[in-house]
C-alpha cells in the first residue's frame, strides 16, 4: 500500500492542474504518478499478490515518506528554477 499516498497526491494534483494549467503543478503531478507506479512495481516485484504487504502500517508510512520526498524534491526544483535564470527558461514562470 506504499503507492496509496502518492496516488492520492496524483489525483489531487490532477484536479488542481485541470483548473489552473500551471506547469509547476504538472511537474508535481508527474512526480506523484511516478511514485505511485514505483510502489505498485515494488509490490509486484516482491510477490505481494494483491499489492498489500504483511505490515500495512509500515507500508502506509513508507508511502507517506515517499510523498514527502516527492514534495521536497519538487520544492527544491521550483526554487532552483526561480533563482537560476538558466533553469527558469524551462518553466513557465508566469504561473
């Protein structure tokens, strides 16, 4: 279930992106979907048939940790794109 938290984040940012069309939200959306996909692949790789591990609580906490790392890395990326003119040209800074 470590994919649950990033998947919730992906759904929320998908809704936000449809309303705002903000490029930064789109980046976050893609990161969340990637985190959720990673969690699903990890469960399948480890042979957890219904994508649920034996210790659900630690699995959910892992999902929260993955989501936190995604948010932190996204925040760093946005800050770097605003402070470095070279990086800023790759983002729609009007949003």
